[in-house]
């Protein structure tokens, strides 16, 4: 069985850029593609072309599963190593693994790899994600020439800025301790929308009411747990805001297919749910049991549920292209998180002409060209 998927022009360019880079250096590299641009197809093609062993890493089981599913089309030997997916195969030429499972079982990987691919690579170096550096060091011990490639839609983090040091257009980023040395290919979101690969986002200024989170600016990094007590206190200072906002979301989404609502805290989410039609609404939080979460997500994807309210989950690896309304009721100073909230829902499906983006928190980000501090 041979490759059965067709790469788009920019996906071919990304693959070619990677091959050209690693012919001359072992410096870790980054490819930047917007969510919805088909990173998994780029991963599949690079894995297929690699002569040696390949390990593809991701931090959530959904991404492991997505990347693996695209690679199956190549017909090349592959396996999954992920406790969350109930599989631990470490012997195939290409292995798709969750970083948590692999880093805890490095002794199962004694054969050298020629290529390590990291999806959502902006997470490398985050304090609670030391598994990546530990895993990379393990494979470098087995093969000092191993190539390290990262893919992300958001090549920066709050507090530390850019994740790479140099850009192929000649820019130098202030990132002296960055793990990745160079961004070797980047595709702007605007290009994807202009070419018709993604749905146009409409940043709708529906500001019937706003939350004022300005007093909490130091804690709104979006990459750590926000102070729920302080947030709840602020939200409850404006008892009519949540009701007014939710009523407006209901009104403006009457003819829409799917609505994703991002709440600030669990209490906040429960209040929002209380103003929505019970038979068309579901709530997912970090405390929702996995089996129940999967059931609710399946119902949402099947359009049995129209409104999906969530707290600090469903920003990575969750694919529901019918979503055409995004309502942001949680604050963040993290541009990366803001883009992870917005970008996944710009995927195309028949009958979807645009995606409304309601921001009730005064984040004031430019969707296409956010300013990176």
C-alpha cells in the first residue's frame, strides 16, 4: 500500500523545507502552520520519507490518534504508545506516542531514532513538561545525530516569548535559551483564509456587556491555573452580565450549527449553562470523567447538542468543524491560548460560510496578526 493522500502546495513546501534543513544541520527546527492547515499530513509525509526510525510525540491522546490516523494511509509500519489509548507498541518503524506515556517508559525504547517529531511543540520547556527534554536527551544518547522537528500554530509562550531563535526570512528572535534554533517554514492564517482553505473568522463586536478582568492581569497567563476564587468574586460583582451575554449568544446563534463557549471557572460555566436550553447544552470541565466527556463530545459532533460550555479544556486536539460560533467569556493574556481557542473552529465543511467570534472579556487580539510581546 502506498501514499493515498494528496498534499497541498504549502504542505509540500513545508516538507521540502524540512528535508533541506536537516541535510545540512542537526539543529532543532520548527514548522508553523495554523490549526486546520493539516499538520498531521505533513507529519505523515515526513515520517514516510524518513529512512530510519521515527517517534511522533504529542501531549494529548486526541492528537496522537489524529496523527496516527493520517499516517495509516501511507501503509508504512506504525504503532501507538499511549496509555490513554490503551496501546503500548514500541517496536514499529514509526511510533505515535503521548509524551507522558513514553517519558515514563524510556527503557522500552532502546533502538535509536533518526527523527523525533513534536506536535504542539510550544510546550517544550514548560516547567511541568520536563518530559520532552528528558525524552529528547534519551534519544540523543542513542543517536547524537537524531533530527528534532517541532510543529505548532503558536510559536510563542507568555512570559518567555518566541520558542525559536532565528527565522528563515532573516529575523532574529530574542530567545537566547530557546530549544529550537530555527523556524524553517511558516504559513500565515490570512493566506489559509484567502485561498479558501479555512473559514473566514468574523470578530463580532456584540458588546452588550463585558467583564472587567483588568485587576487580575498578573494571573491571567492561560498556561497555568488561574485564581478561580478571585475570578468568581469578580464575575459575581456583575450578576447581570453573564445572563445578558448568554441571552445575546442565544439570539445571535439562532441559525448557527454549533456553539463553543469558553467560561472562566466551573461556577461561571454552571451559571452560563443555567441560561441555555437544557436539552441542547452540555458542560465539560477538567473534572468531567473521561467516559462522560467522550459521550458529550460525540453528541456535540453529531449535532445532538448545540451549545458546548467548557472550562480550560477542549483547546487542543478537539475537532468539530461544524462549529460556527465561538464565545469567549474567559480572560487570558496568552496569545497562544487565544489562538488555540479560535483557530480550530475555522475548518471548512459544506454549508459553513464563516465563524463568528464573540469576545466578552476585552482581550483585544487581532486574530490574523496578534502582537507578540
